C-alpha cells in the first residue's frame, strides 16, 4: 500500500506524453491514452494517495491535443486536433467524474460529462454528449477515407448517451434537425425541407462487433 501527496503549480501537461508507454492502467484505458498527444496545456496538480486510493481535482482550461484514429480500408492513422476549452476532472478512489467538458473536435463543438466507475479493473462508463454537426469535420475525417460520404446540411444538434463496459455499449441518441436540414449517407437522405424533425436511435454494440438496433423513431413537427 502507498500513501502520499503530490502538488505542482503550472504543470506542463505535455510532460505526460512520456508516460504513455508505462502500462499502469487497464488495457482498454491504456489504449485510449496511447492515442493522445498533448501539444499545449498548463494546470495545477494536487494528488493525494491513501491506501492505494488516488484523489484529485483537475481544472482544465485551453488544453490542445491530438487523438489518433484509423480510417479507410488501409487503416491510415489520422491525428484529429482537439481543444479542451474548459472542464473539470475529479478522481476519487476508483471513479473518474468528468464535469462540463467543453471542447472543439477540429471545428465541431462538443459538450460532454459523465462518470467512469471501477477504472482499475473493469471500467463502467456513463457519458452524455451534445454536439452541433459540422460538415467540414465529416469531410476531413470520414469522407476523405471512405467510399460512402456523409453529408450534413443545415442546423443539426445531436445528443447521445453512451453507457456500458468493455463487453457491451448501449447508445441512446436524439438528433434534432431544423427545417431545411438533412443528413445523407449511402444514398439515403433524412430531413424535411419544411418542418423540423427528430431522429431517435436506441442501439447495443457487443464485444463480438455485433450491433442490435432496438428502437428507431422518426418525428416530424409541422410548423403552424
């Protein structure tokens, strides 16, 4: 067992890039961290350890990093620029709380918050994500590497709740599209030129890479 404290003012977060090769976390979490490369960020660090339990509160502002993804048939590595505008990470024992994380994925605004429990053995997560879809992001990081493009037009806001563990992920999403907005993919277009609509999807993704689509709803609201 270990106990102690670590404090540092104006810590340069780019120093954490050197720790990615140290396997101290569960494989799934370690794989995610290994894809992150911090390019800019300063914060105050205050860690407290008691009987092997870590506790800390990190206030994060203006953090720039990239996240490596694989795209296309050749599985090309693409580094997506992400800016964390502000947010707070609270680590308490074996739970991470993500509080009001505002960021930009390239040009696309994202708000997310949630919790990851049991982070050292079998992490279980429950994350809320809200975003306004931006065509240029799909053009750069999907359409450039895939045969079937995604095209989004108009004012489209998507809200997604993601929960589960390493064996199973449950996704519940609601996408609100204003009038004259649309999403195009594989020859199909969803949208309405005259009325706002909401597209709701409830799905389960299993470790065996199977997807079960439980509920699919399409609502159109006529303007009065």
